[in-house]
C-alpha cells in the first residue's frame, strides 16, 4: 500500500461515513432523494427505458461475475497463475460481506416501498442502502484495471470501469429502484474494496501456493509415483566369461573351449581370433577378460625336492 493509495482509502472512507451520517440524521441529502424520486425520470424520458433495462444488467452480480471470470480464467491459463481468479474471488467475497452487512444493518426501504414523504426510511426491514448494483459494477469492472499489466492498459480500463459503474448507478435512479444516496454510497463501497485489495495480496499468494501444492500431490497419487528414498545396492559388474541363460536367470559359467591340436584345420581360424598367432601346444591358456593373470615370483628359489643338476664341462 503506497501513501497515495492509503490517502485515497482514507478519503473514500470519510466520504462513506459522511453519506451514512447524512441519511441517518435525515439531512438535505434525504430531501434531494425525494425530489429526484418524485421527478420520476423514467416518465420524463420513456424512450430510454428499453435500452437501460438491458444496460443495468452490467451491474448484476451473476452475469458480470461470469463474464469477468471467463476472461480472467483465460488469462490465468495463459500465464500459468491463479492470481487473477483469486483476486476476483477475494473482491467478490469482500463485496458480499461488507455491502450485505450494511444493507441488513440499516434496513432502508427503496423508493417504490417508501411510506412517508421526507422520511429516510431507515431500519424498516429493507435492503437497499447502499446500492448493490453500483458497488458490484465498481468492483467487477474495476478488477480489470487493477490486474492490468501496463500503465496504458490500466488507464483505459479505469476509464471504462468508471463509465460503466457511473452509468449503472444512474440507471438504477432512473428506473426508480434506488435513492440517489444509495448510489453515492455504492460507489464509495466499491472503491473501498478496490483500494483495500493490496492488503490481501499476501493471503492470495499463500492460497495460490497451497493450491499448486495440493495439485502436485493429487498428480502423484493419480500416477502412483513416489519419491525414491533409497537407491539400493549398486549392481556388480561380472566378467565376460559369465553369461546368462537368456531368460534373466542366474548367471552361469561359459563353457570352456576345447583344446585343438596345432595341425588341426581350425587352429588357423582360432589363431586369427586371438591376434594372428597360433596357440602353441602346451602353452598356458589365455585368461578371460576381467580376470587378473597371476604374475611369476622372480625371487622364489628352486622347487623343494627337485634334484640338482650336475655341473658339466669342467
């Protein structure tokens, strides 16, 4: 919340309380309400009535919420974020709680149900003060300007939302469903909600993070995936002389090659397989790959028990 926004919030709140106080004490504002109502604008300009009957729908909570939610839902899908929809839901919740509580608490009757000329018609069981149509138009269309990503778009959308909410409020006075003071309080109530939204941004961010975390858990349960806790023992590399039976069974030793005499016809073929040198009879077989060949001990003396050869030539 910037200082400028806090100053606007304080000024709007003071205006809101002043309107309520002026109606409670039956001031000049109530007299103005009666003058406008007795003027009956819908009889002065009847040609506007068909158009304004449709225009006032822009302030009804159901249709406007659906239209704006579709647009913000598309933005949420494109931007991979739930913030636009969560901001809209938070603003509508605040609107229903605050405006609804004041409506039921003050209980003002509308122009069509007024019983005494010049009376404020307060605490009579009504639900007309402030105007819900006007406050809903300010909040619903003002959310588009609040969520704008560029200053230029914010200016244009602010002008559009102000025009729509102003027209909706005056249309309710034209039709005769609201007093003029109802519309003034509805404009202030909707503006207060828009100005207070930055205070709820941390809560909106935490809610978005929680929803994404729940989605990931649900996906893990659906796919049956679990994080690997322990990789287990590593596989042991076997020498090439070990083979399997072709069915994934336990490894078995490879059969030994038969000894072929030097003069046999297959000796040359096997010699080429061993590097081009024919195997000599009686030589040590080549150790399989992966097995270390024992080295001869150079410091070992003559084998015990072998007779010494006699020295000759001397």
